[in-house]
C-alpha cells in the first residue's frame, strides 16, 4: 500500500530556532498534502493544505509566516516552524493523497508524525 | 461548513464483546466520504473503514462495520469480537467529494476505546 514517510519523528530545539519537517510520498505522486497539528489527547487540527507548485492554503488562525510550507515536488512537502516557541511544542502529522482525478477512491495516507519539543 | 461530532470521549468494552462508537455529521453536500481512523499509542493514523455517501450498503471490513444513516447524518462504527489490539483513539472523519470543493478531511474529536481483558 501507499506509504508516507515523515522525518524526523522527534525533534528538540531551542526557542528562537527553526525546525523543518519533511513529508514524502514513497510510492505515489501526491498532488495534495495536508499538515495537521495534534495536541495531547486531542483531535487532529488541519493547519494547511499544500498543493504541488502553488502556495499553501492555510486554515483560519494559522500563521503562514510562522509555519512555512513548501511543496516543491510531487513527492515532497516540508513544514518549517520558524522562530519556534515552547507553545509550538506539539505533534505534527502530514498526510498525502494521490491525484484526485486519477484516484477517485483514494484515501488519505498519513505519516508517522513528528513530536516537536521547544525548550 | 461541515462538522463531525463524536459524543463519546471514552468507552470501554470487554474483550470479545461488541462495541459501537457513535458519530454524527453535518453537511449540505450530497457527495462525500466518511471514514473511521484508528490512532493507537504509536500515534500512527490507520484507516479502519470508509463509506461513500452514494452507497446505501454499509461498509464492512472483517470485524469492523458501519451503520450509515444518510438522512440522519449518522455514521457509527461497530467493532465485533473486540481484541486488546483494538484499544486506541478512534476518529470519525468527513471528506467532500463535490467538484470544486476542498478535499481536506475534517475530524471529530475522537473516542478513546479501552478493551478490558
């Protein structure tokens, strides 16, 4: 089945630094990738929708200058948390879907998530 | 806007018994998918089952089945013969299939399922 690889799985960084998280679709081309944030014991909150070759669409309340998303190829999207603060500590999950037109029945495939801790 | 509601934050079931997790949703669309995802302690999101809105027949996947009531906008998950490995957080989710609409997934708040040995 389709696999989405997310890296790193855990990262600890100091306040004020930036952290990049990668999301790769390993055996399919993902025209659309989604980035979610999950607080402890809470649901997944969609942060942004990333389409290959275009600007990401951010959900209301998500700072696009803080959470930079780049989707430069059909297999890679990155989320960069800029000038991280302790309140950015969370679990971040990416997901990917193949081309909508060619995969009518395509579900969403999730990465394993990244636990970010900002000290 | 579409919403997904899971009214049971936590549930427990005895091993080998059957349990039903509730989910309701609100939408004005007619073309959409519904999903149940499982998130075990590893936090990997695992697709359990999915249902196309245009299909009247309820989806089944081995021990997992759904009761899809489109008019009532209800989409419950039944787990038969519960096993210890079923213990996880379960999320009900909605995705539009309307032409021109975002295909982002909207998740409910989740139900934590405990399996009692």
